[in-house]
C-alpha cells in the first residue's frame, strides 16, 4: 500500500508545486489575470484530450508501468515550466502537464482499485488522503524555499528531485494485477475494431459525478480565500483559513471514510456527503459573514472528501476504459473547473460563483442515485 500511496503523493505534490508559485510565474512571464486563467485552462484541456491516449497506454503498458512513467514526466514538466522562455511555451508545457496528470491519475487509481480487490478491504479514501497530504507538503516546501530564494527554477528542481525519489521507491513495489479481470475481458470482447466503444449510461453518470465533484473540490481551494476577503471582508490573516479548513476537513474525512464505506456503503456515503456539501455551502452564502463561511467550507471539505475515491472504485469495476474516461473527466473538472468559476464570478460576482460550486455538489448527489455501487465490504 505504501508504494501506491507514494503515487498519490506524487500527483498531489506536483499539482500544488506549480500552483503555489503561480504568482512568481505570473511575474516572470509578465502575464495578466486573463493569461493566468488560460494557463490554468491549458492543463484542463490537456487532461480532457488525454482520454484516447491514456486508454491506449493502459491497455498496452498496464497501470504498474504507466504510473512511474507519468510521474517522471510530471517531474520533467516542472523543469520545463521553470525554463519556459515565454508564454506560448508555458501554455504548451501546461497542456502536456495535463496529459501526464491524466495518465498518472488513471494509473494510480487503477492500482488503488487493484489493492481493494486483492485484499477485499477499503483503502481508496486513505490513498486520496495521501494526495491531499502531498499537496500540503508542497505548499510547506514552497514557503520554506521562498524564504531562502525566490527562484522558481531552484524550487522546481528540488521538487522534481523529490518526485524522482518517490517514483524510485514506488515502481518496484506496484501491483501487476489489473482490476477487475472479468470486467476487462468483457470490455475487450465488446470493443469494436477501432479500439474503443461508446460508454454506458452508468459510466456517463460516473463521469458527471466526477466532473462536478472535482470542480467543487478545486474551486473551493482556489476561491475560498478570495471569498473571505472580498465578500465577508475578513482580515488578511483570516483569509488563508478558508483553504486550511477545506483541506484539513478533507484529510480527516478521508482518513475515516473507508470505515464509513464499509459500514454504510459507497452510494450512501456519496449521496449524504454531497448533499451536506451543497446545502452547507448554500446556507453559508445566504447567511453571510466569516463564521458561517468557514462552517460552510468545513461542510464542503467533509462532504466531498469521499466522492472521488468511491467513484473511482465504481468505475474500475466497469473496466479500464470506463476508469480511464471517468479519471479524465475528474482531472478536467479539477483543472478546468476553477477557471470557469472565475469567469462566472467576473461576470456576475463571487457570490454567484460560489453558488455554482454549491449547485455542483448537489448535482453529485443526484448522479449518485444513478450509479451502480459495490456492496459494503
């Protein structure tokens, strides 16, 4: 399990590494706010476009080969981004980064599903907690290195070296089984000669749940601090608590969520959690003020924590193509969702933008009623 957890740590660490230094990248490349938004969108476009490639690579290489290769590619992407001489090159790097994120996201969740199938116990939520922990470690490292030097290249080099070390630890210890074999054989038999078949209705519901679930998660991380300062007029020292509350609640919830899954079942955990997230945030927006906002943010962190782990497990049971498509949609929601919320906030105000986040969580609850969930372990 430690080797698979290292993959989750790699993805969370790499994602938070470059987002933590966005202000410095903006300064170094001379970008305005709109150009930064497009830079973020480029990663989402790469992730969305990666599905056919990732599906083919999963069939050819398997998750135990694809995961280390993608993680090493993400380390190289950090170095390329640091060395980017201009904005067009940075856009190209971020698009490739999105493709690599899609590859690692699919492969590591396939490994997590294989672990659950092999040992017949829930573990995916704890693995996703490690993803959140990796993001936290990257943020702390960014703060520490910035106190020594503002150089993005230096920080990205250190981060890339740490990623390589994690890959070196994980690669020899990954599972070689692909879950579940019966589903993959059925999928292979039904696949046309072109190599891909149309997704089933259940898979499309999973894609919808994943897109809106990751949109909710990503938007809260990107916009909660700004909501506190611009809407509730919180003091500058209070604003970072928005991200801290969401991230902290997600880590804690993911540590306990596997127990909830075993006791109540994945479907109930997702439905109740998503409803709590949407309703809690909506009430916070209606109430106004700093304290209700932080309470609403806590509801979101608690409620959406188990969404992605549960959907990934359900998708893996449908076969590798379903898992690949669902994971691609999840990466797209995580990377492209926050800029879309930003565009809405710019047009109608941040309260409406955050209202869309609350609505996204409620959409997940609706989708959860249409998904075929595994029985409690």
